[in-house]
């Protein structure tokens, strides 16, 4: 009801240039948003009620959320198409708030509509997996659904930010919006590295160990989910890269992006290596393989930094190689046999020789950098 009133007042005020209608509609927009938040809170109360007939994505709250998003999408479209005609107040801050209000509520409302249903779907599955063991107060719940919830929540965040980022770059071309989305992308990627990797690891562990295997059936989906999820992280990196291509972005931020990009890539490769050592039953050897991986990636960064004449990339490579050596001496050595130590030192020695060779060969090429 509030949303419909806000949309009508906003449309009349914008098309007829009646500023007071727009101001009233802005107040009603906030009321509509707070009312929707209350509905979302009430909806979450039914998460653990598996006897209830509420179906995820097919319920009145989700339908209301979609209608809410459509209405605010309509208002956002009108706002974006008439940006040059807006003057609400002499106060620039108030004017900017009034301009952004329907757009922000549309973006947040649409995100919350789908995020809440994802949360509802997996929690419904989780509580629906309850099995009574011995008496009323002894039961099991399939915790894999919680890990699926966490990874899909992060995946959806990365996807949603990617879609909004594409729209902003194509239609709005706002530096402020791009900066907010860049911060959101960085946050989501850190979530993927933290929450996402942990969730994928727990799902892998369930598949290999068959936790409660006599009660629950663990499928290959626990492994395949990582290869569905990794493209979302790459989408996040691609979306963030589009921000660095804006003409207003300075060189310093572009360098920071290069550091962040390679940090995420190293994290993805390292996690993949850990995954396959555990899958092959060699999880006690992953530390030494990580050292080798980081050493090889350092060499790759040196080559990339030389080819593209990027000094900061070469410095990052040296820093990564130094971290690898510290890790090797302070952590890995105590667990290695004499033969393993010899092999590792020979490999790292070869990498150092190659790095030294590349620097000497291309020092004239880099002299004018």
C-alpha cells in the first residue's frame, strides 16, 4: 500500500514537476521500506517450522518483495531518465539523498528479496533433515545445508554486484556508484576467501568422511559446488577490473587492484591445491606443495612484471618469494625428510637462478621504466 502510494505520488510529481509531491513520496518510500523490513523479519520466524506450508520463492512475502522491487524499479527508472531536472533544495546533501533514495531502495530491496529466500530455502532444508535418535531431546540435523547456504549467499552477492556493476557502467556511468560497488566487490571477495573456502572445505570433509553416513547421503555435489562457485569469484574480479578502466581512476588504485587480483588468484590456486591433496589422501603434504606453488607463481609474476614493465608486480613477486622462504624455514622444514628438503631447495634454487637470469637479460629493457 505504502509502495503504491509512493510510486503514484512520485510519478505525478516528476512528470508534472510538482516538487512537493516528490518530497511527500520520499517520506512514504521510507515508510514502505521499513514496512517491508518488518515483513522480512516476520517471514524469517517460519524458517524452522517445517510443518508450515510456506514454500521458498513461492510465498506471499517473496511476491510482495518482487512487487516492491518492481515499483521502486519504476521510480528509479524515472529518476535516472530525468536527472537534469532535479532541484529539491539549496542544500546539496538533501538533494543528493532525494535523488538516490528510490535507486538505493530498489537495489537493496531486490537484493534482500532474493537473499532472504535463499536463506529460507536452505534453513528449511536444514530443519527438515531433523532425525530423532533416542528420545525427544536427541536428534541429528544435516549441517551440510548450512554450508551450502553460506557459499550460495556469497555467490549470490558476487553475482548481484556484478549485474549492478554492468548496469552502472552501461547506463548510469556514475563514479560514486562505481566506488560503492568496488568496495562491495572487495568485501564479497574477502567473504569468498574466508566463509566460502571454509564452507567448501566442510562440504568436502563431509563427502570424504561421510559424517553421519548411516543417516544422510553425501553426493558428489559436495565437490562440484566449488567449480560452480569459483566462476562467481572470477566474476567479482572482472567487475572490479571494470572500475579500474574508468578514466577518473588514478594509477595508484590500478596498482592496488593488481596486488589484490594476484592475491585472490594465489588464494584460489592454494585452496585448489589443498583440495586435491585432501582428495588424494595426501593432506599432510600440502604445506610443501604450497611453498612450491608460491615459488612458481613468484616466477610467473617476475615474468609478467618484466613483460608489462610493471615494477610493482615485480616487487610483489619478490615479496611473495620472501614469504615462501620464511614459511619454508620456519614452518615446513621440521616436517620434511632429508630427501624432501633437498628436492625443495633444488627447486627453489632453480627458481632463483631463473629470476636472476631474467633480470640480467632484460635490465636494459627495464632501464627506462
